[in-house]
């Protein structure tokens, strides 16, 4: 389908006040082709049903339905049902999440809810989630570009998106029943057992830590610097399902960063397998994945400072060139490494990539308290 026709289709979707683009329409078509192969007019009717309106005028509905028909034929021509079997379950979950998103959005836009505190804030975060979910759907619409590893990544990102949507539902519940969020003396306090893993480093570098869920992301950043072994020399950010947090509310390269000092950790991580991304030295690209191993009740567990419980691997040296540079360092440390490569990294001294000292890490953490 030509770019002009796709633009026209997206224009009609906007006219119908639908919050999504042609990416969702293509997914609906792929769903239809994976099943009984519903004709294009069924897709059109479903979109009318979601929007609750039909395009006005004599010509626009016909032109819209013709665009759907053309897109249907275009997708059908390259659709491989056997290949799609791997992706259909993920697509089904995303479409279900979008359906729930639409229902929650309709609810939030009712007059009774519009005046509730944090309504606008939650809806702004919901918009970011929908944009992120559509980016996942766009990838599923082009399965030929995916690999087994990238499919696993898509599944993880979808898990994360579903968790974020669940958080929105909890926030709405608190808005409607504010007295429910303050029962008991402990309130929302929790203790989080987290696994922090440095990605693409060339060898295992991870930590298992115990922290209070009441830390702000700004405080958690300091914990991560100590526990991993970084020196806190460069910029950083947190990311979850299309939302970003930084050292202050800012905008950079089109990304709007929320203030990490205003975000509490357990508002993002409050169930097992919830995931958060931490990026350090954005120019070198150190990417950490933080995953919840366990959530403990803050009422039942003494509220101590952050503790490292286990770990493996030394933190890469600062300014070593990012993951690619660190992989070169690892190569230079091999017994059979070329002499010129060893010479290039002679500045490393006695650096041992396998070294990890739990006692030293916890001493560093105790200084934070």
C-alpha cells in the first residue's frame, strides 16, 4: 500500500477520534487472516464499532472502506499463516491490552472522572503506553525481521506493558477509593528483592539487591551506582514501557524525562517479574535490566538500608568505549590475545573481570545510609 494511502487511512482514523494508527488496522487484518479470514468489510465495521461513529458524508465512508479493502489485499498477498503462528499469541495479547486501554480511556473521559485528582497525569502516561504498545505491534506486523531472541524480547516488553497497565488500574482504584490506600500503619511500604543485570557486556555482570520500595528513583540511582561499581560520572535514565525518568524533568532528542525525584520505586516495581531499564553513560550505552525477584511486606520485614545479597562479575571500567570496548578488553585479557591488543589495554593494570567482593559492595552501600 502506498504511503499516500496509509496517510489517508490514518487521517480517517483521526477523524473518527480513534487513538491508534494503521498499525492496529494491519494487526486486525492479520488476526482475521490467521483465523477464518474475515472479509475487509468486517474490519471496517469493527473500527466503526470501536469509534462509535461512522464517517459523515456520502463519499468518506466509501473511501475509508476502500482503503481498508486495499490494505487487506496488500497484507493478504504476503501473509504466511504458518509463520504467523509464532506471533499470533503475542498479537492477541496486545490487541486485548489495547481493548482494555480503550475501555479505561473511555471511563477516564467520563464527566464524573474528569475532575478527579491525577486524571490528566494518568491519561498522559496511558498515551505513552499506547504509543509503546503500537511500536511492539508494528514489529509483529513484520515477522520477517524478527529472530527467536527478538521474539523473547517482545514477550518481555509485552509483560512489562501489561504490568504498567495494571499499575494504571491500581492508580484509578486509589483515585476512586482514596481511603483504601492508607489502611494500616505501613501503608504502601514494601521491600523489594531485585536482580540487576548489565546487558551485552560480553560476560556475566549482575547483582541481587534488597531495597526499600519507598526509595525515589533518584535515590535508587545512587544505590545502583554503588552496587554495580560505577563512579556516577555521567548522565543516566530509567525507562519502563515508553516512559522515561531522569535527574530532572527535561526533554532531550524528543524524549520527555520525568523527574526521578518525584517517582517512588514501588510505583513501578510491585510484583514479581516486573521490569525496569536503567541506562548509564548514555553516550557509551550501558544498559541494565532490573527485575523483581520477590516483594516482601514492609510491615513484616525490618526497614534496613540497601543490601547486596549476591552478585557476579566486575563492573566495566569507566570510559572504556561501552559494551563493544569492554568486549575488546575481555579479548585482550585472554592468554592467547595478540601482543598489540594487550599493549592497547595495558592501562588496565590488574583489572580482573571476574572479581566481585560482596563485603566491599555492602560497605559502599552503608555509606549511602
